[in-house]
C-alpha cells in the first residue's frame, strides 16, 4: 500500500515536472499567466536607481548640506499617507504620536 | 573566458581618460569613443557578479583601465583591513589595470568605516605608519601603487612636515609612485592660504604616474575666507586648467583623468572635458617636436 | 600640549558621527583657530554620502515616507549602525530590521518588508552569475529518478514572504501607480527575486511556494519538497509552480 502511494506520487511528480518543462519551453503567454507567477513591472524604472546603488562609492566630497537636528520632525509626507492600513494612514498616526509625546 | 593577456600589452597612454560611471556604460559601448582610458573605483566592483562586472569586462576589452581604491585607509593609525586588501587584490587580479592608486588619507577607525577621505598629521610617526601600510599593499597586490595628495580642510597642530616633503619621503622609503591631483592642490592651497604654484614647483614630478583633474564647490568659513570642497560635481575652473598646463610644461606627460562623480553629466559633456585635457597634452608634445 | 596622535584620530572619528560635532583638539586653520566650519565639511561628507547611499538603495522606502522623513530616518540609522567595512555594497543590510523596531514608523507596518524586498533586489543584482538550465536540458532528467532529484538553484535567488502586499506596494511606487487600489486587508504576498541574466526579475508566487523553493534550495528532493508543500497547502500545484520557476531560470544544476 505504502509502496504504491509512493510510486504514484513519484509518477505524479515526474509528470508534473515534464509538463512544467514543456510549458516553460513554450512561448505560450496564456500558459505563463496561468502559472500563478505574476511578473512585476516596476523594473525598468528601477534600472535607473541601480546605477546609483551599484556605483555609489567615490572619492569626492559633497556640497550638499545635511541639515541635522531639531528641524526634523517625525512627519511623513510620502505615498504611505495615501494607503490605508488597519492601523490607519501613515502621517496622521505620526502626528498624533508626536502630540502625545 | 576573456583573454586577459592582450590587456597587458595595452599600458595606459599619456592621454586623457575619465572616471567610468554606470550612467555611461551604454553610451560608451555603443559609440566606442576615441578616449585614452577609463578609471574605476575598486569598491564599486567588489560584488560577486551582475551588471557592474558585465559592463566593466566589456569596456575593458576595448580600453586600458586604471583602478583607484577609496577604502583602504592607508593614512589610518590602525592596521589595514586585510579582508578589504584581499578584495582589492581580487579586483586588480581580475581586471589587470595599468595603474593602481590610493589616497593619503584615512577612512576607518576602530571598526567603523566613515566613507570619506579624512586628513592625517604629517610627522615622523604617521610617516612610519603610512610607509608600513604602503609596503603591505604593494606586497599584497604584487605591484607598485600610486599615492594621491589629498584635498584637506583643516590642519593638525601636530604636523611638523610639509605635505610635499612627506610624500617625497614615502616614495623614497616604499618605492611607490605618486598620483598628482591638481584640483586637490588648488583646493588645499586655497583652504590653507598657500600658493598652489609653489606647491607644484616643490612636487617631485619625476615620481608622478598619473594626474587627476576635477571640479570643486565653493564655500566660506566663519572668518569669511574661501573654503573649497572637492566635490567632483562640475567642470574644472580655469585656474586648475592653468595649473595643469604648468605641470605639463615641466615635462610631465602621464595619463590624466577627468573625475566627475556627483551631478554626473551626459557622456558627451564629460567627453568634451577629456578632449580639452588631451589638447593640452598634444600641444605639449608638438612643442617638444618643434624644439627638437 | 597637543594630544597624542592616537587620541587625535579617536576624537576626530567620534565627532564625525555624534550629535554635537565638537571640533577635536589639535586641529586648526589659518583663518579659524577652532575650525568649526571646516570640520563640518568632513561631518557633512560622512552624513550626506551615507544618507545618499541609503536613498539609492531604498528608493521605495524613501517614496513611502517622503524625502525629508527618509533623510532624518537614515541619519538615525547611520548613527545607530554605521558601516563596519569599506565594502559598502553590504551596507544597509540591517535597515529592514532597524525599521521593524523604530518607534516612529510603527504606523507603516509594511515598511520593513518593503525595505527587505529592496535589499534582496540589491543582493540579487550583485550575486554571482550562473547560466540557468534550459527547459530542454531539464527535460532530459531521467523520469524514473525525478522524485529523488536534488536541484542547485541560482545564486541570485531570494524569496520573501510578507503579511502585506509587499510586491504590489513596491511596484505601484516604482511606476507611480494608483496606491489606493492596493488592498491592504487582502492578505500577504510571496515574492521570488532572481537575476538569471542581467536583469533582476521580481515575481509574485502562489502560496506555499516560498517554503517549497527554500526546501529545494537546501537540497531536499523534489518529491519530499512537494509533499511538504502539500501538507502546508493542499491546493499547492506542483506543475504550475515548477513551470514558473523554470521560466524564471531558477534551476542551474541537479543531481540524482
């Protein structure tokens, strides 16, 4: 019994693998969509950032001034403020937290 | 696998080159511009693989290359980071550059890396440390290195040697060569109120194996005096071109690099700067020919 | 009397990163006896270069919280965890964990996972190169022994399972997409990151795939990994997941 389950399962695995290799080899885009692998298309823009991240080190100083210290408040102004989470929108929570403290 | 033996037959010519930026990989490979050579920062090619190595290998097939380290902390009092030295060696072994250079500066203290080129006092004690570090680097990579004069903003009270004398002594004790950064001479001269011309006249030009040229930013200190920042974020000022001509007029004909690391312009704009440096080098060659 | 050189470097280094930035003893200049504005150039170089490096590595975290907040956040991170080596490719690895604990971002609970995704992308970008096996090469594996086959996976392969729609958030921010369409209550995502050639691919996988991929990567046989995935999720579709992985160039070798 145990043996036959194992055998069947091995056949299933082999069959799935062969079919998968066939599917991946075909240029059929419909089957690609069915895979449940949803490709992310944020990549091309990311490429521009790769330059900065990859070539980040140099021997130059900078004329950009870092304004350190008290001027910085924990207030977010980015896109997180447009996304609801179960805990609420980003910046509103932050402002509340600051008033409390 | 790329045949690196052909690279060794292409030493870096006494022409202009530029610092290679990822933003320009594609333009360079498409147009294969008539430029003498490229320089890269070793630390940007220390990953295992990926696009940086892919593009640098392809560009290396067409051009001579120099590798410039920015993280060895040769001027630091502590021991060199031997892991980092091994990584530098790996980059040098892989790309077989015509030149390898580093800075008279420190960037690590204890276990922290500060990602900036920080100044050291010039005295017997620091001289001994720098000499030991350069011996160690040259032993590790199995070749001569060039040491670059720094752009500095402060002076140590404990310095009792001139920078030029310090460099001369390092060369005498280690056999290393020098990388003369002409913009750094102008920046440091302005920041410390000395004559860049006089500095250059005292510089041991016979040991210069490479020249750097770059733009700088301008600021003022609390006393209202000009302070220049070595920002590599714009074109050279005329005074630095003039200092370069002064160096060339002393008979120095070595690979000359345009550095532009921040606010990097389009390839064509950078290439223009290199052509300008090439014209100065060519004019000097012509003058020599006429004199003969 | 000037301090000893060893004290010099120590106090110089300390003043570079601390809040006060007091000029270390032993420094001077021709115009400022205590050269504060000049010393600040070094402090500024250190902070700005490291903050810029973080901004380049985590562009979506930056976009999520806004530039000013990000730069302040990065400054706090840099002081808490400064780089430990000149290999700055590795700097920032601790940022996702830092965000996890940082009190002022607790109202953006997905932020740490977005940072993780950005970090894994960079790891994949710089990972070793390896040629993936083609579907044709994989089709040649002896069918009778497929169940016992163990695979070598691509050195750039990374997976991320998040309780939040982390890839959707990342993608929408990279593409200036409509963020209000992201269903924050709709459950998490399992993400595959791999660079079979020059480009890093990021894909959302069916559920239970992360563990399956991790099992295969740790040398567990195909049969056993499938059995485990079915235990975790009875709807696990081996064929679909395998074809997705093959198409992404995940497999680079095998032994059976």
